[in-house]
C-alpha cells in the first residue's frame, strides 16, 4: 500500500475516542508505552502546549516525552505532533527555511497524528481562500479555511464551546485572530461550532484542527483527546472491519 492510500485508510477508519472510555483519570493500562510528542517551535506559543501535554499525560496515566521541533532530525521517532498558533505566513516560511516542510508532509501522509491550532490549522488545510500568494502550507486536511475570519470587533474573543467529544462541560477557550472553517469534506468530523454555526474544530482520521487556542485555557481536555488518538494509532488499535478503536 502506498503512503497516500495508507493515510486515506487511517482517515476513514479511525473513529475518535471519547473521554467516556471507561478509564478513570490517572488509571494506567497494562500496555501503556511512552508517547513521544513534538511541538513545532519555529514561532508561536509552543511552551503552553508542552505544559498542557504533561497535564493531560498525567491524567491519562501515560508517560510522555515532549520535544520542541526546530530541525528535520527532531521529527525522528515521534508519535504525534502539534503545530501551534502564531502567524501561518511566518511559520510556513520558517518551515521551508529549516527544511521541515517535506518531512512533515511525509509523516502526515504516513498517518502520524497531527494537531494544528489556529495558524497550525491554516497550515493543515487543503484550501485557504485568502492565503498569501506562495504561502507555504502542508495542505493535508479536506477543509477550506478563511484566515482572520472574525471581524475587527471579534478578532480576539473568549467563549464557552460545546465540544461533545470532551464531555458535557463546556470548553472555555480563546480565539486570537483565528481562522474559520468554511467547509469540510465528507470524511471530516465536526467537533465544535460557534453558536452561529461556524465550524471551529474538526477531525479527519488522525488529524485534528482547532481555530482557537486550547493550550491557554488551563483545561487539558483537548490535549487529553489528542493523546488518546496518538495512543490508539501507536497501538495500531484500529479495527479494519468496523473502523473503531479497540
Ligand atoms: N491570524 C493568524 C494567521 O493567519 C493566526 C493567528 C493565530 O494563530 N493566533 O496565521
């Protein structure tokens, strides 16, 4: 199977773990290998992600090793990657300058779990209706996004989002000159919308995109959700016939 169809299969078959997975926070499973998570650290808010990841890992009862990704060799041996917020034009430019674009693309095609927040979401989108000409992108998720979608009054705002995969309690989060997801393909699961229906969080197989900044809310549930996806992919826990995680 070539890399593209492998990725498509992962995308089609992986169904997301919900938090109500029967495991209480902190409970260790008998088979719980250490997770290696990288956060792209070219520009933007990567330290808050590292902190939220450690909190989520201890809730999940899994050992984690986090690393800042700055150079291609930092991609080796990772189980999952976060692409943080910042300025997508700058991150994209640095990604090319530091020789990371092709390596990241290959990892994504091979089915590695990747989560893009805000500028990271823009980099992951296959279509951006107002990207700058020649803006380097990873173009991996079947979504179309609009950069800086919220008018000047709401350019930055905080809100309580309903995110069913995180449980019933609303997720308080921050939009900082964020993008909106204008359309999503058939394989894309919508995880959250604003009250007016604007899509702001999506998942496509092992790829997640959020238009906001979950790392500054002090609520590690989104990071926990991402780690559960990473764990499932690492364990190869996908049922080929039903598409569910075993
Ligand atoms: N407006 C930024 C962009 O277009 C994203 C902002 C953010 O990541 N907080 O890239």
